[in-house]
């Protein structure tokens, strides 16, 4: 096990996609050890971040402390932290300090395109292209545990106006990890074509007074150089296209 991933156990190698049969991540009421020990650095970095991008908002989100993969399922513990704590952790990634886990709903059109979004320049991920998704936050807690499906449905509706409940077919969960980030994704197959889905999203963007995204894109290849993707997107795209063809 690498030193970097000392708070993660039982996992395949980084970049390897694997099926996930259950997700059981408990939300602790205690402060995250990383936040507790880096309060001053977090505040200083946040001042710099806001000076560069005044549109940033220091809301609350869920940051993992430890994760385990056993018998096909994922379990672990997370804590509520301010977004400013996540930004500093993402920038520095001290070994064993924390993990980021999030759900990625992969929308697939009837003509076999993956529908992605491009984040607006005012966001924390300006210009990045990936499937509509967002970090877990306190609205995604159900009975003291993380609700990944609820998070994905909420994020897609907020960002695109689409309802995941309208999907005609939904795959099981799969996951991959890399650089202390765990991506849990599943494919949502829609009856609409890529052009029809993009038209719906474009209308949602136009009607939203504060949209997070500035465009919807139809992706038909796993070429990692096609767009400015985050690291998790190319392997997910390759898996999806190999599955639907």
C-alpha cells in the first residue's frame, strides 16, 4: 500500500475500474482531523482564493477520513467541513490526511453519446469538462450516512434541469481511485438523442440566473485530449464506450 493512500484499504490499483455492490459511508459529528489541525492555513488560503475569484462560496461539504473496500462494498467515515478546507486539501494533498469521494452520474443518449458539461469560469473548476456532478454536502445525508444516489440526482437537476428518474435504464455502480480521490459512477441511459438532451440543458442554462455551467457537450470518444478533463473522466469514458458498443 502506498504511503499516500494510508487511510484507504482493500482497493485495486489506481485507475482500475471495479464494480461496487454497496456504499456505506457514515457521517461523523466530530470535526475532521485535517480541518482541526489546519485551521489557520485554511483561512489564509481561502483569502487568496476569494481574492482571485470573489464568486466562490464557503459552503459545507463532506470530506472522507477513511474508506475500505470489502466483499464488493465500500464503507468508511466522513466529516462535514467548509469548502475552504477542501480547497486547501486539494491543493496540497498531504499523505493520509483525507480522501475525496463523490458520485458521477454518466448520462448516455440514445445515439450513444456521453453528455457532459463545461464548468463556468466563475466556479472552482473553471473550464473543466466532466459529467454533471458535485461534492457531497449536508443535504446528501440520510440517517447519518451518505446518499450517493440522492446527491447525483440533486446535482444533475440543479446543473442541467434533467431528472435522472427519467432514465430508461441504469447501470450498477462502479468505482475507481486516483490521487486520494474515489469516483463512484453509474450510467443513466436516456431515450432522447444527444441533440435533444443538449437542447434541454441549454434551455435550463438560459433560464438560470446563476448557472454553474456554460455549455453542454456530446462526447463520442474516450480520447483524453479532446477536452480539459479532470483525471477521472478518460477512464470512465473508456469504460462506458466499451460497455455500450
